[in-house]
C-alpha cells in the first residue's frame, strides 16, 4: 500500500514539474522556430518579388503559358441551362394551380376507395 502511494506521489510530482517547466519550454521553442521560419519565408518571398520587379529600361520579359492550360479549363464548363425569370404573381398562381390539382387528385382517390 505504501509503495503505491509513493508511486502515485512521484507521478504527481513529475506531472507538476513537467507542466510547470518542461511543457512551457517546449511550447516556447516551437513558437520561436515557427516564427523564424515564417520570417524567413516572408523575406524570401519579398526578395523574389523584388527581383522580378527590378527591370532595366527596355528589358522585355516573356512568360510562357502552355496552350493546354486554357483548353482544359474551357472543356469542363458543363451544360447550359436555359431559364426564364418568373414574377412573384406568376409563382403564386402556379402554387394555387398545383394545390388545386392535389386536392382534385385526393378527391378522385377517395371516390375510388368508396366504390
């Protein structure tokens, strides 16, 4: 019994020390590394961008765009669907018509079941 209590106490002390000292150290180190990497990537991006913008007067730059690039985009446009705008009054009329048909259908089916 005493041995179990000692083991539990050691585990408790270890967890407390870990969460108080080691865990924050690991998190700070991770944040610093991530921050440095972000800053480096940002600097690299701006350097590359500034190199592209620096052109001497009269210098011409041609960027190659493959012919297939635009063809693949145009092929997957899908089907054209013709539509007609319907005003609110026409929509209400259509609803009333469809409700009337539903009621007529119910009335007819009730007559069939009664026979």
